[in-house]
């Protein structure tokens, strides 16, 4: 929903080139809301409004536009002004942004940037996707371990111009090796003893991550230790950057969505659903659908194998979908519960026996309940009046539900044990296996009961 | 995995009552790691070790133990020492903790607490679950709007004793109405002009949430504005507390898990998988399984209705599971993609036409591909040599996949339009509808082709 409330006034101010009013507009509200009010403007108009704002306000507002709008402005506006804007953006955000921009334009912009910014962008772009290096920011409050509290505060006031927010102060030696951290709270509460040195104040038992660590590991560490930001170091413990809480929230949401996609048998998307190209999306769904389709072909051969019983008792085939979908549903419940519990670290591999015990209990409870409904439905719909005929359905349902819960719970654990992502053991995959198993169970129960 | 590395040393120090060494152990490492090293100790031993730590270190370490261990210590240890510890815990954490403790013991502990702490706990416990009030902390840096920067720093140094971390400084009037915020960075960079008043420095365009707002709304707001913490106000704009980034990460993970459970047809659990009672879990799964089972019974009646064609052509029934599971898989892919895209706000309700167009395209692409495989498999396995016989399978597969993608994508959108949670339109539910539709399509294609 685009907010059009301010558009007429903004266009009027632009026509009059009213610098004061436009400057006020840019600073009056939270930058996120200012951006919202401008979403209805054309790229040229937005860029003109932004030219009336102070540089740091301009980048703040710009960063709250939707990514597509940012990209289209970067690509359409004067390269030199764009380069000025890019130079002021947060280091991690601008790398993500340039990722989406046409390569030729990126090259032109890079050449117009100050050498330090250019190097920083090139370095950050070199880290593989989904690693700590790729999501970290290089804007970090670095302080020399020999500074006193008073000197540190002065240095911080100087650095704070360039920093988005001060989370922790990172204490380094002369060659940038990370030695410890001091919190803003500690610094403030030491104001009375302002000649204490940072190295005597700092906390030196630190949680850090390596630039090449997986982003999911980073998110788990930050969540576990309740950190505002975690320092990223290279193999030699040199401070490369930090990853802040807001990026961690993004990672957590991204990983949860990836798991949900895997559970549904979709290879995780790299972009949002709407932005993913139809062919890419078809490929990511198609590989799984094809595997599952081929597995389902086996059910046809299985049924062919039991043709004799099926031909003999007409009603047997009517309940095939019921048997199959009941097994699939109970299996996908179990696999999703176990996969999400593993992701939240509520369940660990060594809990396997407990998980199997619980799923067996649940399988029997749920299976018995559904079997009772199945018996009543089968008895009245068959109309043969034979109890042993009608018993085929409930016995099959009970066995299928128990197998479903058991397989659904153990297959993700098995995958984890093999060092694979448990979410790969998706619900449709579990359901595919249970389809075949369900038919075998159903036909054998029928062979035993229908004599 | 319990870390047993330090256990012998710790037990020796306890036997010797070596206060210095135990005090050192408590402060040497990050409290999370100290807690890890003590996980193998008995409750009595842990509590004894903690008695050698400073009160704030003690609560820090305590808060990193797993919840069950915290609860068992609260329930087993001397009430008076427990009350001392509880009084020092973060207000939001201790409320969550007491939620798990036996009510009788909670009452005994409450009576031993200072009156202010007791009132705070009772008030926080009164907010409904999943609201902002229930997850906020009441520990917040509140400063009067008339203070100067210098006075504010002094006041802050005083308050910082009681605060976990300083996020933003909240500026209030004399009756606690929230007027604005000042960041730690602003305060530090204004050190030179230390007689500026907070009211001239503060940002007054604020994002706030109401105590009764849903936690999911809170998480979206914090993520959207990239906030460290969001202030919680009552209807009269009085500052009640703040919700911090770490609690937001927990909410995001919790909500993602709830969505995953709904997608798999499990009513969301209130506790972790392992801690949920078997009967509760069976109920939460059973209601959905029963609904789906009854829907699947309809497939049996549908097949009974087509008995004539089925009896006439034996191989028709062999492909029933294939048709049904292919429809279900493509439908559950689509519904999961749309549900997760809605949760991430990548897709909104007004995008419905675009979503339908994309799913139709994808349905035709994927359906055609699977139909081709299906044709080859059917042609060779039937062995009748009749092309028109073998064509029944591919035509059915194409139609079923297109219906599956279309229904899977539109049903969650329809639910959202009706004001319901789109994740309720779970994959098994979509699959249940497609099962019946699939059989109707299959039988009618067969009637048309097999003349």
C-alpha cells in the first residue's frame, strides 16, 4: 500500500525548489517513515528530495526504501551523485545492494568511489554467501588497549561520526588483534576513575566468529549469549568487523523460511518468492517433484503385484487414498515436529531414544482413534455385514499411522547423524516412503483377513 | 553433552570451602560458559558455588542454565536464598521462570521478596501470553527531560548498576510519559556541550508498542526499523518497559516454528516438543488428523461411485496413489511458498493476481514435465500398446498438478482475506482437497479416453 498523503505537497516543494521545507521534511520523522511517504514519487523526484538532506540523513532515508526501488535509483541516477551516496551507506548494506545492480554500472560506480571505500566493497564481496564475512559490517568502534577511559571517550566521540550505533567498544592491540571488549555501560560507570586503562577494564573472555563461519552458526551464538553484536575475526584473531543484532534477526527469519521450504520439498530460494524467476522456481520444485513422482510410480507397480486380491474384492481399492493420505499426514506431522525441535535445539541427536518412544506412544494413541472411526465408516459403507471384512481398514490404519510417526521422526534424526541437513528429510519424502509401505501393509492385512 | 572437565576441581574446591578459588571461577569466564562447566553438578553443589559469587555475577550465571535446571534449583533450595536470587534476576526472565515453578513455591518466594519486586512480578504476570507486556522488561534507563547531558551521564552511572545493558535512554516527563529517546552515541558525542538539555537533544518521533500488542507485531516493527529495543507504553503513553533485541530474536524463532507446525497440520505447541505432554501433543495432532481422515473417507465414496470404470479397466486403480500424491506434493509446495512469503511480507494480499499467474505458469511447466515421465512409464507398464490408454495418465497428471499449484496458492490468500491465519491453510488440508479433486479428474479423464 503506497502512502500518497504527502505527494502533492512534496511535488509542490520540488517545483518551487524550496530547500528549507524539503530539508525539514527529511529530518522531521523517523527515516523509515520519511521513506514510506516518498514511495509514490518517481526515482528522479526521490533523488531530488534527498539532495536537500544532510548526507547522513540522506543515506538513512535511502536505506529504508524497498530494495527494488534502491536498485532502480542506483541504476537510473547520475553516477557521481550515486557514488557519493554509496560511499556513505553502511558497508554491509551497500554490498548487498550492489549485488542486485547491473555489473557494468557497479564497475562505473566503484571507479568513482574513494579508494578506501572501493577496497572495502571489493573485500566484502569476496566472502562466500551465507558466511559471517558476507553479512558483517566493517564499521566498528576500535580502541587501542593503552587508552585511558577519558581518552577513549574522546576517541569514541571522534569515531561516532562514522558509526551507525555503538554496541560494544572493541579493544585491539597495535596490529588490530582483538584483545577484549568494553561495554558503553562500563565506560560510563568508570567516568569517576577516568585514568583507568582500557586493558584493565576490558572483558577478555570473548565470543567471536570466524569470517568463514556459516551464518546459521553465528545466529545461534548471538542468540545463545544474548549479544548485541559479535566480533568477526580472521584466522589470526584480527578484528575484521562485527555482525549486529538486526542482521541476526534477518538470518533467523531467512533460515526459518529455508527450513519451511525444505520441509515442503522445495529447494530453498535465494531471493524472495516474488522475485525468483519462474524457471529457477520450477527447477527448484521440479527436482523434488520428479524424485517423488518416480517414487510414486513404485506404488503403481506394487498395486499391480496385488492385482489378484484387488480384483477379487472390489471395495479394497476404494480405501487406497485414505490409507495413503493418513500415513502421509501423520508422518509429515512427526517429521516437521522433529525438524523444528532440532533447529531450536530443543531436541538433540542423543535424545533419539526418547523421541522414538514418544512417537510410538503417539502413533498408537492417534492410530487407535482413527482406526475406530475407520471401522465404523467401513462397516456401514461395505454393507457386507462381515466384521472381519470391516476390520481390514482399522488394522491397516493403525499400522500405517504407527509406521508414519516412527519413520517421520527417525528419518530426520538419521539424516542429522549422517551429517546432512535434517530438513532435507522433507515431509513429501517421508510421505513418499510411507505411500509404498502403506500399500504393502494394506494388501497384506487384506490377504490375512479376507479368507 | 555435559562438560565434565572442571567437575573434579570444583568438587575439591567445595570440599575445601575455598572462597577465593570459587569466586575466581565464577568471574574468569563468560557467565554462559561458567554455567556450561557446572551443568554436571548437583543442584545443591551449583547453589553452593554460586553463593561464592557477587550477586550480579550469580544471577548472570544462573540465567544461562537450562530452564529445567533453573526450575529444579528454585524448587529445591532454601527459600530465602532463592528469593534473594530472584530479586536480582531480569524482570522479564524471572516472570518466565516462575511460570514453570510449582504455584505453592512461587507464593512462598513472592512473600520473601521486597515489596517493589513482588508488585513488579505480579503486574508482569497479569499480561496475557504473547503480548508486548508479557515479554517486556521493566528495567529501563529513564531520564527526566530537563536534565543536562552532564547530569544525565551522572544519573546514568547511578542507574547502570541495576540495568543489564544501556540501549537507548528514554526521556520522560515528571509523570513518566514518554517524550523521546537519546542514543548513547548522541550523549557521548555531546560531551563537549555538556549543558545541553535532553529535551533539546532527543528524537521525539518514536516507534512504540502498546502493552497489549501481539508479540508478532512487535517483532515486525523492531525488524523493520532495525531497533535495539522498542519502548512499551500504556494507553496514556506512559513508559511501562522495553522489549530488547534478544527477546525479539526469540519471538521470531517461536513464530517461525508455529507457522511450520501449522503448515504440517499440528496445532502450535506452547512448550518445546520434548516438554509437551504426550496427551496434549496427541490432541494437537489428533484434531487435524481426524478432520483430514474424514475428508479422506470422501475419496472412498468417490471411488465407489466410479466402480464401473474401475472394474472394467484393471490398471486404472494402480495409478491412484501416483495421481493423489503428485497433486498433494505440488499443492503443498505452493501453499508453503505462499505462506512463508506472506509471513516475510514478500507477498501481500493485493499481489493475488500476480501469485495466481505465476502458479499457473509453474503448474503447466511442472505438470508437462511430470506428464512426459508419466506417459513413458504408463505406456511401457500397461503393455496394451494403445496410445490413448497410456494418455490417461499424463493428461490426469497435468490437470492435477495445475489444480494443486492453483489451490495451494489461492487458499492461503483466501484465508488471509477472511482475516484468518494463512498458515491454517496447512499443506495436509490443501492435500486433502486435492485428493478428492484428483480422483474426480482421473476418473473423468478415463471415462473420456477409454472408449
